[in-house]
C-alpha cells in the first residue's frame, strides 16, 4: 500500500510536468473522486493497490490532455452537479456571473419567461430555474450530443420549470409562436476562428461548434441580437457572456439594435464578462 500523501505529491508532479495549470487542486479532485472521501480525511491513511491503479489511470488520461471534467463525467456549477462528456461545453465558474446578473434583474415573486440560447449542458437555464421557481425557461440547443446532456441534467437536478428544445437559435422561426420573453440569455461561441488553434490542449477537445465565434468572434452576438430582439417583451433584456476584449464591440452591437441602459459586470479576475441591455 502507498501512503496517501506520497501519491498526492506524485500526481501533482505528473500534472505539473504535463503543463496542467492547477495540479494541486486537480490531484485532490482525483483522489476524492476515486476514494469518495475528502483528502483531509485521508492524510495519514494508506491507499490500496486497486485504488492506486484507478487514480493512476485518471492521472494518465489527464496527462494526455483529456479534460478532467470529461474523465470524471460530471462537474459542479452553481452548487449543482452536471453530467459532462465529449460533445458538450464544460461549465465554467465565470459563467455563474451570467446566472447572478439574470437573477438580479428579476423580481423573484414575478412570473417571467426566459430563453437560454446555446444552452449546452443546460447549466445556466437549470441554475436560474432552481432559483426562480416562478419562471418559465426554454433551453435551446442545436447539437444533438449536447442536447442529450441537457435532458440528462434536467432530470438529474429535478428542475421542472425548464423546457429543453433541440433547435438552431439562428433560425428566425425558432420559438416564433407568439411567445415573448422577459429575458434572453446566451453564452454563445465567442472565440475567433484563428485563435482556436492556440487554445490549451484540453479546451480543444471540447466541441468546436461551442467555441468558434467566427472570424472576429462576434458572429453569434450579431445574429442572436438581430433575430431575438423581436422576441423580447417591451423593456425586456438580453444578457450575454463575452470574451476578453469584446466589451466595446458587443456594446456597439446592442446599441445599434435599439438596446438602451447597457451595463456590464466584471468577473472575479477583473475581466469584463457579462453585458446586458434593455430593448424598447
């Protein structure tokens, strides 16, 4: 048997040599995943050979560049568990700001109708649905693989006020049955096409269609704004997650499409991350 502390340090060294940015954090997550116990409860304990082999297998896959979230099969977002795997974008902590900004705009006692575009795992829609139980939310996703995860996550988290829809958000006919929304939310693909090749190895294993925002990264912002503004109620809001350096361009897109009271929020790293405006 191997001492837990020795194995942890071995994992950290392997992941660090492989270029993983947070090797100590990931080592703890891997140990917890296999043992089912928090590391603090295992500091002085021994690891059996069987458990060590499982941990080594996960560590090797991570060394080869597979996203840890895909290896584990789930990830945490807004205090909820979400199934993830090949073919769906991994939920990221900065996206929780999009959920927070949406909740801040809404009276919790008021019934609102919300559309979550490019929904992926459904993490945004389901987190908001959990918090705003009087809301009615439509989570729309084009990819069949991602849509499968969206359905699984709705069942897993038992959020009943979210409706999953398999469709293309850039088709003007989507949700065109006289439905008007109070809020439209989207974390669309926003990485410029030529920047995809420069991404970390594990990020490039995520679906390209969930990353590629066109030549300048703004393709989805332009088209979603143009198509979906007509589906908003008077004084309804559109809320986007944005990438680094995109604030000015997305501000202009919203302004040119008739949005007013445009505001933005920074994430915990001081990066402009969320922008929203009101349509009149």
